[in-house]
C-alpha cells in the first residue's frame, strides 16, 4: 500500500448525494487510475472549509471552479455554462477535464484512438443530461422528473432517513461509494457500446466495398449496421447476416433513423409466409419466413438469403 502522504485526497460534500457527485467520482477514479478509497487515495465527504482547502481534488462543494487548481464546484455565482446556456453540474465540469482520460482507461489499448470522439459524444448526451437534471433546467426548458433515469437510480442509493447508515460522521459514505460503482458500470457499458459501434462501422464499410451489389450488404457476423449506412449515405436496401439459430437473416433498411418503415419492403406476395409455401412463392428453396410486416425474412443459408434479396430487388 502506498504511503499516506503519497495518496491524493479527493473531497466532495457530505450528506445526501446526487448523480453528478457520484458520477464525477467514478470519472476521477478511472482517469487517475485509482482503485478504492483507503487503498490508493483518500475520499473525504465534508463541508468543512479547512478539509476542502486541504484536498487535492474537490468537486460539487467549495464554491470554486478552477480546473487548473482541480476545483470543480458549480453552485457559486458566475459558475460556467455550456454554449447553449445549460449550467454545468460537477459531473460536467469534471468531464471537461478528465472525460477523455476516463474513456481511454475503459477502452482496450487498440481502441484508444476512439477516446476523444466517444468522450465528445457522451458529453453531448449522457453528461449533458446529468447537468440538466442536477440543475433542473435545460436549453429547452424545465426538466421533468424521470423516475427511471440515471439520476433517480443513483439517488436511490441514499440511505433512508431511518436507516442506521444515515447517522454519524460516516453517514452515507458506503452508499456513496456503492452509487459511484453503479455509475461507473453505466459508463463502462456505454463506452463499450460506442466502441463496438465504431468497430462495426469499419466492418460495414469494408463489406459494402467488397460486395457485388451496392444495394445488398452482406455481413459475415451479426453487428449494428444501420447507423453506418446512414452516416455514409450508402444505397443499401437489404442486409444479410447470420442469426444465432443458424439461419441467415434478411433485414430491410429504414428510410431514416428510428423509422419503422422501409426503403424497400420485402414483396407483399411473400408477407407472412413460411417454409415450403414461401419457397414456392419466392423461388428460393431454403427460404424460412417473411414477416407479415415485410421488414425481415430469413433463409437457411447465406446464399438463400442473398438470393431472396436479389429477387426482391427484381420484382416490380
């Protein structure tokens, strides 16, 4: 264990905690390579000015924002705002300084080149939302209560008023650490999903370049592909990829993100058919099914699914 003098002291306020202070603590630990309080750093939850002044990093308390001095409070007059006027929370302020490093700490070494882009995307979504909820305002107006949002779920870690954990000088400290571990898990999963989406984009672009028909995307593994098609304005109408049950899926492409429509639905003549009846109708011997809503179908083989796509394209 490191000597006490070598361990940095991280300080935030005592009492009831919120999503921004528990999330900021998770970000700081990741960015600084810290493990557990008491092991390689000291965590102080206090409102005592002398303890705050003595700490190496302070957030959500102290009435000072000075990134160079590692002070990240947002309750004072003149506290910084985002360009759209949304006030920062302590999570947002800490993220501006440590977000890229926190993301890089989560990513595998070969993917750390994505850290800046992922941190920026998170800042405009997850971190911005924490700022909005903590301050109760956003650029679009007051923030409504969200009982299933991250802020509410983090807040649920607070001890109830009649819990033994709500009493004494260490009140809520263990719950704060548990809430921060929860926030870290959310952040890790979000970063991993963004990394995977970027990795999938590279596969999608390579597969499209290698494909014989620009309107049919063939992937050798299941992966998210629609966002890459939208981002690069590919002319894809159908995507063929393997399913976990051994079949090969034939998916249609929506006209815009979030739409349940299709650029080109599967033929109406195939809708709702399965097995031999579908095979006879579409002319593909191993066709398995086409959904009644015509947005997805399947065949037993890669070749069969590709042939279904080709025949769908050829139909008037």
